[in-house]
């Protein structure tokens, strides 16, 4: 029986340990949306997937559909982003708001661009990234993105309230 291999770009949002040497990853992909993928043996030192599947990294990922989870077959790191509270909080929010496997290439491109070109060390970065995420998920209007910071924070809070988180 042959399996179809899907290749896509992805942002590794988080992971959790699974079994003795495996992990389950939450990955926002450009073509498949938010997926859960298992990395078999990634906690072993000799694993070829080990270094490329770190949180807040952008990678080119090849996946096979499994019964319960996708399975990462190969990964090539594109960019590793320094992990800070300014990047972790928006990505945690993204992980909570996006449900199911539904492609949203505009959201992926915006988050990817913000992480690679942004100034991760500023509060303004975090505010703008959260606003962009909420806009692409339908919780903010395009006009809200043009507001000053104080008004934008109010709009973000209303958007999060509307999401029922």
C-alpha cells in the first residue's frame, strides 16, 4: 500500500511528549491549516527530525496522513525564531483560535512574514501580530488595523471576547 506524501511549509507552534521517544506537534501549515503531527523518535539523539521541529520555527515539512495524527517524514528548517513572550503569546492564541484542518494561506503568510521580518523584542510587535491574526480569522475589520495602539488594544480585546475564549 502506498501513501501520498504532502509537502508544505509550516510553523511549529508547540509540542508535547508522547510515548517514550516521540512528540505530538501542533503545526500551522500553509496548505493544510492547523494540524497535529507526530514525530517518531524525535527525542532520540540520532533522530533526523530532532533539530528542525522546534517551537517557533518555520520549516518545509513532508507529511503522511495517519489514522489519528499526521506523521512527519522529513523536515528541513527554514528559519528558527528566538522564542520570547512576544512571540509565544500570539502563537498560543493562534493555536487556541484555529480549529480543524482548513487551509488559510493568508493567515500563514502573515504570521510567517511577521516572525521573519518583525521586531520580536517590542510590545508593538505582539500587538500588531495579534491584530493580524484576529483580522484573518474574522474577529477584526480591516479598518481596525489602522487604529493607534490604544484603540487597537481595545479592538483586540473585543475580538477575543467575541471568540468566547
